[in-house]
């Protein structure tokens, strides 16, 4: 009998954690869509384009390796960052090394 109670408590805790996680995800989606103010100066607008290309670069929301490579004139981002296993798996907050090339 003790095992069925433990199992029931564990199942309840798992469902509760899942419900909380789902709620947090939904709250994040709602906040993301309602923010911005409509002035065109949000993270997907001017601020994203005006960010400097320092040697240590933190990926912003909506950026891809292709867009960063083009913006920072660094065609070898993947080769210089061995921690990037899949070029399609880039996420906000990812830290990468940038080495701009002089194409002039």
C-alpha cells in the first residue's frame, strides 16, 4: 500500500510541475506579444541592427548565424565557435566569438 501512495504523490507532483511550467510558458508568450509599445525601437527593430559587433557577441532575439555573419563581416563564425554543433540551433543569449574580416 505504501508504494501506491508514493506513486500517487509522485504523479500529482509531476502534473503540478507540468501545469506550472505550461503557465510560465504561456505567460512569457503573452508578455512578448503585448510588449514593444509600437514605437519601432524594440528588440526586433532598430536596437537589433545598431548592436555593435564586439569580439565577444551575445546573440539577440531573432538573429541567425547568417544575419550575424553578414552584419559583422565574419563568414567563419561556425569554424571559430566549436561549441556550436548545429548552426540552425542558435538562441538568444548564446555567446559567440566574432572575428571580422577586412574585405576592402
